[in-house]
């Protein structure tokens, strides 16, 4: 087996994730494709992750791709997480990840409906509500959850979450119904109500948002294609890396690796995998700097991050494993950053990376401030360093 060491892994990361300045993406779709999909749990992270990778960055260009050209789409996928991905990847994620999520969400919603005291035959009640909701969405074209609940009053039914727990809460059934319909590929999230940092979306019927809706694929074919895309972007990686990133079973991962003809390589004493023909060395790019947002797809691409993160995890991740904003120099994390209330970008380096690194990171901070403008960006999941620097 050929051995792929840390330096080459960092070279691949810089080039394939469009982070090295010489390898920037031509547009936002290419930026997303370079990491398979942009992490979409935090709406602002989608934009900041794309901007950091584009040769000619711009908020308007990302908006056009999402809402006018519709070459990108939001879907719940890997690890039951929201992603923004190229539209041609939608059927791949829908077939390989969504069915298991939808089945789990349907079971959960039925239990919540029964606990809420909805009349007997909860399955019939839910099926009726789903069809009525789809009819309203189709008639209105695009609508928020609140607007749909005006047209279909049953969507205002309240569900009790975590009864008896300190975090007990009530939630309208509309949230869960739309989540389920979205997971099943029947509706999609469209344009938000507010700016690019907004978390409130309008919903649209999938067949209206994407001509013909989301095409269907055989599950095994979709699994193989998703692993092919992951290896192209993140390889080399272990089977455990693939399993964590996808949220699949070990059997699914093994089947997909076999289907794509993945080739074994030695990876830090473990067995790693690359695509056939991808065994050759990759030349290192010129040293590069980047300020990546919370939940950036590069940082969240592997569960084993020692080779690029070092010992900096406790300051840059929250207790649930969510990554905060990171500072990169030449393929490794060397610090973190945050935005002050007045808009200033502050960063801190955890190690002496040299004068060139300090200058390059400072220039990136200025560029980032220019992209954001007067918008205040607060990560959805706060981390120790981000809280400190933003104070």
C-alpha cells in the first residue's frame, strides 16, 4: 500500500477544498462541489464558507445560485444535518440518506401526536394533514410556516416536547410536518424571510422549485455516488470517517467502498481509502491562509482531526462537537476568530506560525470584514474562544 502522510493530506485539502489561493472556485457551485456540500445548519456559515473558497466572492452571486438559478438546494441529509448542495447531488442525498431519517421522523411525530391527545387514528390524521399542507403549499407557490398555518389551522396544533424535563417545550405541529415533508423530498426550503443570516424560510413544493422535483435513484447506486464524491473531496479517509460523515451503518459503507472500487492506502498506521487513479502524490500549493466559519465543511469533514487541528479542539469546539470559527495557515488550524459587535474581525493564533502567516491572516480578516459589511454574524453554536473574542 502507498503511504499518504500528513503533509500530502494537507496539500489535497488546500487544493480540492478551494482554500489555496491558486485553487479558488470559479463560482459557488464549484465551491460546494469541492466539499460535496456546504454545512447548512447555520445559514450564515453557508455564505461564509462559500465566500472563503470563491475567486470572485459575492453575497449576490450565492443568492442567485440558491433562489434564482437554483443550482443549489437545501436538504436534510448526512447525519440528519442540513446541507446546501449542488442540485445534481440532491437525488444522491435523497436516496442514500433521507429514507432512514424520514422513517425515524415519522415515528417520532406520530408518538408526539398521540401524546398531544389528537383524536384516534393518528396515522390517518397525519396523512390528511400532510395532503392538505401540500395542497396549500402548491396553491400559494411559496409560504412560511406561519402563513401555511393560517390556511390550514391544524398546523397550529401544539406538541409537548420532553415533558417533565428542564428543557420541556411546546412546538407547533407545522414545524414537524414540514420537516417530514422536506425529508421525504416533497417540499423544499426556499428564500428566507430576512437576510442571508435568517433561519426562517419559505416553503415550496419540490416539483415547483425544481422542474420535475427530485429524481429518484436506487439506494445502492446513490450510496456509491455519495462515497465517490466524498473520496474525491476528502480522501484519503478511513471507513470510520465515511461512516461518521454519512451517518450510515458499517455495512452500507463497506458496500459503497466496494462499489466504487476504492483503493487501500496507509494512513497514519490505519487503512485509508482513495478513488481508483487517485493514488499519485499531490503537490503542495503555495502557503495559504483562510478564516473559515463555524461548522465549515472542511473542519466537519472527518471525525479524526488531529492531523490538521492538533490540540486546539477544546477552544474551538463546543461540548456537542460543533466547530466554531477557525483560522488556517497552510493546511492546518492555527487559531480562531470572531466578529465584535461593531463588525470588527478579531483573531487569535495559538502558535507562532511566522510573520508571513500573521500578515496573510490579517489580510484575510480584512477581506472577511469587507464581505460581511454591516451584517452581524453570531454562530448558532458558541464556542469558548468565539465568545471571548466577540465580547
